């Protein structure tokens, strides 16, 4: 299967890392991480870094301003290098944009005009969602038709793009379509919501037992970039008493998992595989699926 790529996407705590590692035990393969926070060094506990070998993990200091535009060519290089070595690249992650960028020649959204985001956020917050959405209807009716007025983040981003003569609609469509750089088998990990929430709670408490509070204090003694400061749990662990921080982090992680599950449902050609079982069982099904796809493509 060294002429195709396996893309493995799933919500946080779905077991991506363990499943990916189990796949590497079954076929010659290497894992390429597609996680926007695990690119940072110095936060292995907070970002739930895998104990298994993965490329593009811990590649930047916390002071670095990370971007998908900088990540994409690194991911492409890693995937191509693994293929040239006669192995199967396994792109695994839960950050939708990074995952898509690792697998495709993606036309990335342009950086916002300096000051534009703050200005549009000001319009949204001061004049209200209806006024901001009405402005979007004037600038980009197609985007306005697809974005709810209460979706602050997307309304603001759509206004940014519209101001620069771009539309959020074709960019959004490109995120979920095909156009893979190499033949790709796209797999999603399916974990029932109650089980996923149980795993999130268990993992969160394990983070504190492993010393995440000391890790966060170490982070705060540096000058983390604006992107590093977005790491889930950083603020909660830094500012709240332990039990309050645990509960707040569980709630925030569950919300993030719900967002990731929406990505799962929108990815074209995705095959869902049950992940509420051992990583080895899930990995065996993924490998069988990849072999079937490879056989069909050659027949």
C-alpha cells in the first residue's frame, strides 16, 4: 500500500494516536501529525502528545506564530518522503484545516488585512449580529446565506474576506472536497458520544496527575505567541483552582469534540470506522479497507 495515503480523522480523545500506532504495526507506515497545537514543543501533557513516533510534533517553540501556510509544505514533504521510502503515510489529526492541508494542494485563505478583524469584531459586538450579518449580505450574499448571524467567528471571517474581494464560500467548499495530492483513503473514527465524553473526563484528570499545572507555569514564564495561547486548557489551568480547572477543561474539550464531529460529517468520501474497541481491532479494519481500495483502484 506504499502508493496511497491513509487519512485518519477523529475528535479529541477518540484514540487517533493509538489507532495510528497500531496501523504501523500491521503495515510499513509512518504517522504524520495534523494537529495545530501539537506542533509546539514544551507542552506534551497539555496537548496530549502521543507516546508513539509521529512527524511534525514539537517542531516549533512556543514563541513561534504557527500557521497552516507554514505547516502545509512541511506535511507535503513528509508525506512524499514516506512514499519514496516505500511506506504508507498515515496523516492523523483532529485539526480540520491542518488535516486537509496535509492531504491536498489547498488554496489557503489569505491572511487578514491588519486591523480588519478587530474592526469587524467591533461592528459585530457593538452594533449586534443582525447589523454585521446585514453588512455581509451586501458584500457577499452567498456567504451570508450560509452563515447564521449568531456565528460570530464565521461572520467576522467572511467580512474580512469579502473586504479583500474573496468569498468564504469557495474556500469552505475546498476544505471538504477531494483533490488529494495522492490516492487517499479517508477514515473517520466513530465513538459514541457517551463513551467519548467518558474518555475526555478520564484523560483530563490524568493530565493533572501527570503534572500539567507545572507544565503550564513553565509556559507562562516564556512569551507564548498568539497562536500558542490558543492551546485548549492553557487559560483554565493557569487561572482556576484544580477542581474548577478540571471541570472547565472537560466542558471546553467536549465543545471542541462536537466541532470536530461536524468536520467528520462534511468530509467527502469519508468512511467511518468504529473506535469504541481496542486500537488493534480498529487498525485492522482500517488496513483491510485500505487494501480493498488499493485492489479496486488497480483492477
